[in-house]
C-alpha cells in the first residue's frame, strides 16, 4: 500500500488534492501534515475525516523532529503544498515566507534524503517566472525572475529542490500551477474577496485600473494535473500546470458582479500593490504532450460554480472573516 505525505493538506489546493487521492486511489494511505495557520481549515476535509486511509497530523514543516518522525512511517511520496502564499502579506512581512517556504522545504528535503522516497513533488507557482507584457508565455525553461517577497521565497525553494535532485539524486519534480480558484478558497484572494464584498454590498477593491492579467485554473483541474505529475512525471523535471484562460482582473470582477446581479458601482479602484506583476501566462505543451493533460473547466462555468458555492456556504467564509 502506497503511503503519501501531503504537506499543507488543510489548505485550499492541498485539501482538494487529498479529496482527489482518496476518491481515485484505493490502495493508499494519506498523511496530512498541516500547521493550521489562519489559512488552514480542516472543515475542507470533513467529507474524508472518517476515512481509515486518511490521517491528520498537526505540525510545522519547519520542526525537523516532527518531520523526521513522519518520514519514519515509510513514506513513499511527498506532495509538498505547505507554504505562505499571499503576496500582500509577504510585502508587509516577508519573514514568515522565508521560514515556511524556504526552511520548511529544506527540512522536508533533508528528511526525504535521509529516509529515501520514490517521489518528492514540490508545488511551486507561475509567479517565480516574474512578469510578462501583453505577449509571450512562460516555459519550464524560462529563467526565474521573482518580483515579490512571496515569489522570491518560492523561487528559492525551487532552487533547493533542484539542487537536492542534482547533488543527492533525490527523486524530485517541480509543478508550477497558474492561479487557482474554486470552493473553499480563503477569503483574502481576489475571487473570494470580490464575491464576499459584493454579497454584502460593500466596496469591491480593485488595484489601479484592474488591467493586470492572470491565467486561471479551476482547483479540481489543477489537482488532476498534479496527480499526473506524481504518477508520470520525470525525475528532475519542471511541469507547468495551466488552463490557457487569461482574464484581466477587472473582467473577473465585472463577471462576478454580473453573476450576483450587483451593480458595477460597487467597484472601488485603490492604490496599486507595490511591484505588481502585469501578466502571467503558462505554456503547457510539456504536460499535455507527455501525459495528455488539459484543464477541462471553462473559466466562466467554473467562476459561476464558485460564486454559487460561496452564496450557499456563507457560514464558512463569514467565520473566517471574523478572525
């Protein structure tokens, strides 16, 4: 029976990945290691908490004793989601990002090296590539050029993963997804912020003129791509996971307001974020050609599904807003 350690499994994408594993792989034990910071919530996993193949362990990936103890359970593979991820928070205070994203990753790498595993999947981000203008795409071979403290910490972690793979022959692979969205996303990211604000008829904040462009992938599509990397990825490689569906932020905001039947007068343009990257766009030919993976969810359909979920689950996100 395969034993998989998922770090940050109480987070938005990590919890969706655990749900996917338990639904699609019978012969498996999933260990979920999560510190339960403000963004971690076990309610995301309430549907699987009684599954005998699932075990939650509260702990910080920076704690080497905890990490070493978990690896002593004969872990076969690691899928490493645990990270501080909010750019605005990294601009205000970068220290937690250095601690979790770099030192935490190193603790996992050292434990994986000591105990020996079959696969180490490191979940990165398209933001490590920097920013694009109106044209072009990021390829897996694009040099790293991070612009925020968050993306700098993730790029540093990527380089450590690469170095451990090269120097110690650790069987590591890096996955770089585009912007995720969907149910259970913590209400500090763009889409849930817009939804929750609009539901309450509060001003919807939009940086500058809202012209920045992001590539959006529905979370269930993203975790399928990550699973493909886990199962079929080549050691030492990087795989972009995207949808090819780009939208300007203001387009996303207007579409959400339309779904909710709200007036665009709720839009409030605010001072831009320092160093705000203009555009991200991933070339995904590699994962498509090697595994046949393509995102299935149309952005408009996924966005409407997401808005409906937040409308029907106000108790969940209102509880988080009170923190």
